[in-house]
């Protein structure tokens, strides 16, 4: 229930006012339109629209919150199963108040409050979609302006550049392998020379022996 505003109340106490608004909301959801005083209709409108918003959510928590105000389970079922799907395409403005003039007897201003069950026109749907796309574009532009580094992703290397890198890497490996082979052949030659020097007799008198 909304917090009662300051000033004169509809009933004798806050509890009386809450019960009166709950009964009016139950009657409105059950009959889809009711006739009451203008003051009560204006106080009922935000409560009824909040209940319809809960019905559009459709979860268990929203159903329990609606049952806290509307005690009739049948009316709550109609709210979640029939009224809320009808309001799925409508973004607010679920009720309408129409003034019908003073009441006979006490001259109180009367009004009719009813649910807006007409489908949303195609023009309104197009306008709403255009507004949503404009908001998404503005949010995207603001995020790009705030984070320019994230807006420019790292460019991937092209196939030609990757092939060039692979060719250079292969040439380097070939050069390293050739250098290793040269070093191994030089070491083998040195070992062969040492072996040959050890087998050769030393001094001029070696042949005489």
C-alpha cells in the first residue's frame, strides 16, 4: 500500500483508508471499471497501476505482494493470467479517469476509473522502438567515449604477415642448425687430427727402432 499523504484522509483512520483503497482496487480489477468520487479515483489510480506492474512481473514474490492488498485469490489470478498479459506492450498508463459530473444529493464530483485494455497502436509501437534504439545508441556512444582503449580492439595479424613470420622463424632455425653442424664437424676434425698426431712416431730415431 502507498504511504497516505498528509492532510485529510478518506476514512476515519489510516487503517480504514487502506481497507477502502484495497476494496476499491479489488472491485476495479474484478469489473474492469467502477464509478466513484473523483478524490477516491485519484487515490486509487497509483495503487491499481502498482498492482498491474506486479502482475506483469509474474513471479511468486509479486503474487504474494498483490495478495497482501487484494484478498480475493480469484481476482489476483485474473490479474496475473488475464489483465497483465493484455498490458504487456503498454509502458505505464494502465488506468483512465473520466469525470462524469456531480452526484445528485450531495453534489460530490464523480468519476469513472477503468482499465485501459485497448491494444497499443502500431504507430506507438514504432515510436517506442525508435526511442529504445536511440537510447541504446546513446549508451553505446557514451561507453565508447568513457573507455577508448576498449573501443579499439587489438588487430589480428593478416595471413601474409603470419606466413612471413613463420618463414623468418624457419630461416633462423635453419641457420642455427647449420652453425651447430659446422661446430660439430670442426670438433670432429680436431679430434681426428689429435688422433693422427698420437699415432705418428716422435723424433728422427723412431724409424731406426
